C-alpha cells in the first residue's frame, strides 16, 4: 500500500519540482549571458558616452574643421574596434547552466544532472526501479533552488573605476545641453558657424478680424516691448517680417495644448529673389493660446506669448410671442446677443399640419430675414415685420425658429414658437374661394384636378356668382392656363395669377399701390443696413415718396367709394397729414446722408408703423361736438402756429449763417490785394450766395412773418378765453419772445432772433401743455369722468405717438426727431472734427480722441 501511494504522488511532485527547476535554469541562463556580454560591450558604451559628452558640452562646435573631422574619425575607429570583442560571445549551454545551479546551491552528487540522465544498456526492471528511486532522492534535494548572480569580472579588469568617470561625464553633459551654451550631437558633422550676421530688423503685428472692430497690435513697438502677454481675438492674422539677418530665420508657434507648428514663409518673401534681398515674411492665424518664437538657426531672436480671446457663439431668443400687426404683417420681437455682433439672422418656418406622403408642394417655406440690433445696444433687442400674407402658407399653423449667425460662421438657434401664419382677410366670397383653391394647389400640385373641378363648378352659373364681367374673363383665363399647365413653373404661374385675381376682386387696384409702398420701404431699409451711398439713398427716397403718393391717392379714392371706411378716417387731417409724411421722409434722408444710419432706421420703422395703422383702418371715435369741437379747432390752430414758428426759426438760422459768411468773406477780401481779390469775389458771386440787399430784404420779410405769428397768437388766446379756458404764463412769455425776435430781425441780429424764437417755441409748448390739461379736465367732466373716457384720453395716440385729434395736436414733447438746425449743427461739428484731423501738427492724443468721436456715430 505504501508503494502504491508513492506511485500516486510521484507525478504531482515531479511536476512541481520540474517547474522550479525550469525557472531556476532560465534566470541562471540570463545571469550567465549578462556576465559574458557585459565585459564585451562595455568598451563600446564607454566610447559612445565619451562622444556624447563632447557633443553635449559643445566641444565640437569650438573645434576647427580639421580637428572636428579628425576627432570624429577617431571615435568612429574606436567604435569599430569596440565591436570586435562581441564576436567572442557564446550563449550558455544547458550542462553549464546545471553545473552553475549545483555550485550556487552547494548540491552534492549532481542532483540536477540526475534528473535529465537516462539508463543505458539493456532494459532491467530492477535497475530501472533502482534508478527511479535514486532520481527521487536527488529530487528531494531540489526543493529550494535559487539562481546565481552574474559575475562580470569588470572590477578586476578596471581596478581604478574609470568607467564611472565616463558615466559621470555623460550625465553632466546631458544636463548642460539644455542650457543656452549646450551643444548638439550633430555638431560633430556640421561646419562651425561663421561670423555673426547683421542683426535683423523684425516687424511683427497681429490684425484682428475686421468684424471685431479691434485695432492692430504691433508686437515690436516700443510701447509693447515690456509686455509679457498679448491678448488677441480668435482668428487674428499674424504677420512677421524679417529684414536682413542670416536668411535662416524660422518661425514656430507652440500651443499650450498641442505640438509645435512651423510657420513657413509666405508669398513673395518665400521666393529666392526675396531671400537674396534679405526679406522673409511669415503669416498665420492665431486660434489657441501659445508661444510664438522666432529663431535664426538654433538661436532664439524673439518670442511673444498670446492669450486668445475666443469668439463666443451668438444667442438669440424671442421677446414675447409672434403676432399679427394691424395691417396683417408678421411681427417678431427678439433679442440677439454676441460679443462682436451678429451679421445675419433669419426665421425658419415649419408647417404643423402633416402633408400627404406623395405631396408635391410648389413653394418652399417663407423667407424672413431678421433685422439686426443696433451696434452698441446693451439689450440686443430688435423687431422685424414682414408681409407674408401673399405666401401660400398664410393662415396655416406653423412652427417658427430663429437663427443668428456671427461673422465667424457660428450659428445660434432660438426656442420654437407655434402660431397661425397671418393671412389677409377677404370679405368677398369669390375672392375667398380663389385664395383657398390657390392654397390647395400650391401645397400639393397633385390636386390640380380637384381645383379644376371646383373652378368649373363656380363658373357654371356666372350670372349668380360673378357680377363683374372682367372677373369672369380672368377666371376663364386662369382656368385655361391651369388646364394646360404641364410643369411646376406653369402651376406656380397659375397660383400667382389666382392671387392677383383675388386681390382685384376684393380691393381693385389698391393692392398694387400697397405692394409698391412696401417694396420701397424694404429696399430703403436694406440700403440703410448695408451702408449704401448717398446717391443710392436719394434714389430710394424718391421711389418711396412716389410710392407714398400713389398709395395715399388710392386710399383716398377707396375711402370715397366706401362710406364705412370714410367714417374710420381722421376727420381733420391732424392725425396723418401729408406734410407730416413729407417732413418725416426728409428727416430720414437727411439723417442717412449725415451718417446717422441708426436714427434713420428708427424713423423708417416709425413710418412703417404709421402706415400699418393707416392701412388697417383703425377705428377712430368721433368726439368733437359743440364746445369740444371748438376746443379742438383752437388747439389745431395752436399746433399750426408752433409749426410755423419752428419753420421760421430754421429759416432765420439759415439766413444768419449766410450773413456770417458774408462778413467773413468781406474780411478775407480786405486782406487780399489786386486781381486775386477780384477773382475771389467773382467766384463767390457765382456760388449761389445772396447779395447783402437780398439778405436784408429777406430779414424784413421774416420780421413781417414774425409779427403775423404774434397777431395769430393773440387771436387764439381770445378764442380760448371765450371758451372759459385761462391761458397760462407760458403764452405771455411766448408773446414777449416773439416781440423780441421781431425787433432783432429788424436790426439784422440773426443770432439773437434765433434765440428769441427758440424761447418763444418752448414757451408755447409749456402753455399748450397747461391748456391741454384744462381741456382734458373739461372733457372728462362732460363725459362724467367715466373710466373708459379717462383711459382713452391717456392712451389714444396716433402711429407716431402723438395725441390724436380728439385730444389736440402734437407739441413736440413726445416724439424726439432731430430738426433741421440739429442736423446742420451736427454737420458743422463733423466738418470741424475732420478739419482738425487734417492738421498734421495736432498732438497724437488729440488725433486719437477725434478719431474715436468719428467712430461713435
């Protein structure tokens, strides 16, 4: 039983013993290989360490060429000689490894060799059993084997430890190579540098993107030589020019989060001719923080650190809900925020109602570009209105999303809003039917047959459904065109024709005038946004004036034909007079030409709102019976008086400027001599100026006109007193100022007259406000002080924000529109600034300040 148990355990015991033996052999083999290889390779390592030490210490750079080449050759021969001993390397045999293990572990009777030995001769069972028992006993001695450490014998061969000196030199040279005087390995194979070149001239600057409005940054300016970190907008253009130097200058940019980028010479500076002339120019873009370094060979010439200000993406959001204006246009109020201002925006529409899978629409979604906020506006609020009632999506539930794009191409999107697209209401049943079938055809061209059937049904009894013969002829024409249409372009032409017929049935020719007016307003708006020239603005203003005349004429004709509409129109012209429109358009043109584009756009927006209210036919309540009507008439006269006083002040100011010009020219002529003075007088006479006699006559006429205004004021005050209204102190002050203005005009004192007229105008406004309060109290008393009446008195205003005809005219205290004198003074100030800038002797700080003033407008 014991022999059986030993036989069962032997395979497992042998497996463990053999694994330990294999691992010991592996480590012992590596140790023996190292102790044989290390003495043979050590001479080669010493030669290599000495070569690297001389290179990193920069010794080869200081040697003349013959010595450098000779030293390199010596090191090459020494390296070849050091390779010769390697031919004697032999890998350890297995028997040698086993004997090394037995010596290292002090084992007797060669127990390691016994495990691999075999019996020889004829097979004998007893001998084999005896041999196995011997192996078993020897294997018991192998329970704790260990490998031997390598014995290279190097200390015996190098008793002085010179190999340590080579290692110490290598470590020291490697640390020295990182300094400014350190050498390179390639120095042994390159010629020594010659005499240092002439110091190059370096001009470096950074140009921010134009849309940022930032000035260029001159890196090499004297004021920036002590700057450690430059801040530049993302996408700025870097330009560096080197004049003179060795011609080996290189430029690189090392981002903080990436690899170093080499910037190659650009343009003509990279050509051989430019290099021979000693000019090298580099250009690139700055996108991330990093270090710009200019080198000549291995020598650093200059470096500049940059902190890049990223261009943040814009943000856009709605302000309120999309709404329909009074005239049917779609109004969108929104807010756009961007660090440098967005350059474009648009509204994207998506139809909410699902269409048939095989639908073939003839039109895409409506296009609605967004007006951008004024530059420098803190809140970034803006509003866009567009007439989309002609689009086939009018009256369809849609989803709208706003997008804004900045100059770098970044796009922002707003939240989505759902609403029903504004549509034009049609009261005529035939017009409604035509518009409905136009929408059906435009949304799905595959339903053309259905539209044909319905139109044929409408035309069965034309005497009952179509009263106008021209309408029946138009329907017959569009029916034939639809029946013969073959392509989508033909169908789109039919859809457009259906819309024109519907407008003709509903409104006659008024729609054409409306369309022309809106197109003129839109063209002028785009021109102001694109900074068009004065000639282009003048051309568009003439078109707007002509379109306005056509529209008002058509609107008046329609009001005469429609009694209900006539009742909704203003009765006395106070709310919307043609003179007001003309003056407002003159103001828009004057502001646009003087450079105040933003103010011109604001006035154009007010004009559009005013025309929207007029086109919508806002219901006006008729008040003005009895005494209230008389009060209103007196206030209208007062408003007309103030308007005339304003015009007279503008004219007086103009004559005063001409009078000063004549005085100045007289002084200039007194200083000139001979023929030069006569030629100057002739040129001035041909320039369209008034003679002194004509100017004096004009001032006398102005004096008479001022006296007439004073008399009209007295009559207005008598009329107000007759109605029980006591004039305030402002009217008395206005009368005194008018008398003073008349006296100053008689004495040809234009500047004093303008001052008195301005004081009279301000006093009239003050007195009118006091009188308005008395009238409102009187009217509220007659109406019983009802809540409805009070609310109407406080909030009922015309499209320009002025009090309606029920409460009196506008006295200039609500709408801030620059008058002619303000515009003229603004031009004089701009001319003075430009003249001062043209003076080459002006201090630099003053020139910078004046340039900023010009940019503020």
